C-alpha cells in the first residue's frame, strides 16, 4: 500500500509538471497581454475623456515665451510671425535666445523688435565648457524673463492657432507649477513619417497619462510650461548640466517631485514640428532622446520598461506559438483580445488629441516601432557618444 501511494504521488506530480510545461507558453502570453491591458485601461484610456483646465482669459497670468535657437534663422522667419500674432490678453513677452548662431539670427530678431516691443533678444556668444549648450542658453533666457510664468517651445515648432499661448497658460489654473502639452509632427508622405508620428503619439500617451495619474516623468520642450520659481527651486538643470539631452524630460522628472503638474491636450494649445525625412537623421534624434533615459529613476525605468518589454515579448512569442500550431484556438483568443483592447484605447486617445491614426496600419506601425526601439537601444548601449548641434 505504501508503495502504491508513493507511486501514485509521483505519477500525479509528473502529470502536473507535464501539464504545467505544456500550458506555460500560453500562460506567459496571457500574462503579457494582461500587463498591456492594465496600462491601457488604467493609464491610457482616461486620456480620451480628459478635460483641460478652463480659466477666464482675463485672469491669465503674465507670460514669458522662450525659444532657444542655434542657427535657426529660416525657422524663425516662419515662427516669429506666429508668435507675435498670439492673442494673449495679459502682459507678455517673447524671448528669443540666440545660442551662438552665425547665420544672422540676432539681426532677424532685432528687425522684429522695431515693430514688436514684446520681442526680446538674449545672445549667447560662447559655449561654456563641459556643459550642455542648450541648457546654458535656456538658463540665461529664463534668468532674463520678466514674468513668473514661462512657456517654452523650439524654433522648428509652429503653434497651430493664435490662442496656443492662452491654451497652455490656462493650465496654470489651480496653482499648477508645470504644464505638459502635446506636440505632434506634421503629416507628410511616406512610411517613415507614419512611424515617426506613431512613435510621438505613443510617447505622448505615456507621459501624459502617467502625469494624469500623478506619475509625471517627462515632458517635451516643443510644448512645455513651468514657473520660474519651479525652475529655481529645482536648481535649474544643475544635476544634469553636462548631459546633452534632458532639458525637458530630466527636468520635469526631478521638478515634478515637489510640484503640481497639469496636462493640456486641446488642439488649439498644440504645436507642430516638421519631422525628419531620413532614417539616419531620425535615428540620431532618437538616440539622443533615449540616452537621457539612462538617467531616469529606477522606478520610472521599470514602469516604462515593463510596458515596452511586454509588447516586444508579445511580438516574439505569439508568431512562434502560431507557427508551431500550439493551442491555436486559445492563442487566437488572447491575440484577438489584445488587439481589440489596443484599438479600443489607442483610437479614442488619438481622437482626443486630434492626431488620427490609420487603424489598418496600426499593427505594422506598432511592430516597426518596437523593432526600431530595440535597434536604437542597442546602439545607445554600445556607445556613449551623442552629438549636439
């Protein structure tokens, strides 16, 4: 009897172990999809129903708009008319920071100053050693700003409306210290443009939704606002002054710990940028951005990394299981549920941002994004050299 009991136990154990191994791939695939569902339902989907702060235009704070420009005279020829046409009811100024330009940037700004007294010029003639040129230039511009409330954009950006400044400044309602905006890239022909715009959308969906949940970890300098007090309380860019990137994301991550963060999504409060048109230029740009991510807090790296990793593993495991004809009905159900949730989340959020996605191209763009992410990450890890202008 003892022998039979022992044999029966071993048989059941071997059977359970075999069943565990048999269904382990299916369980792993299901777990990956559950992780993605959590991010989509808890973080991303609420963006589709977000309502921007509303403030009486007559109660908007005095505002300083800052633009850092390094040999950007052609872009400024398009941007400056859009800035001076902003309909802002409170006192305001436009500060163009000429960062070591030799293309006549300062002459263009001085020409505008003749008819537009709100335009100010700050010139940086020499590069500080061992410091990020852009961060030094921004520091000098913020130091020269007359007003407490700041609004930043880049020279290659274009406000989409004459009330862009109003829309972003409305985010200062409820005593907010930092306002994160959305800045999509312009739509042009080609798959690269589709991929760049999808990557921008996916990144924005993450940092905006995390901020909405009180987990702000980055913003984009193309459309970002914060108070001078917040900048000084954070000691500016001191902790990462030598890193070329991070004047937006690393600053927001540090400053958000002791600040009130708001997000603004409305179309009129957005800026647009002309995207890169070559793969090499886009890779260089993304390498610079991704290199700053190595300075993120471990908790933020884990939160972002878990989402990215779950998607990458999904695209690795699901084709393998289908090719092996492993539990095809169940694998099909899990894949179908995953894409149903993805469409039910991404499309409404894109509609809220007024940045429509091509639904039929979404799986291709998603796969292309994660393949490029892996390639850029490997490139960043292999070398520490990241160039700036």
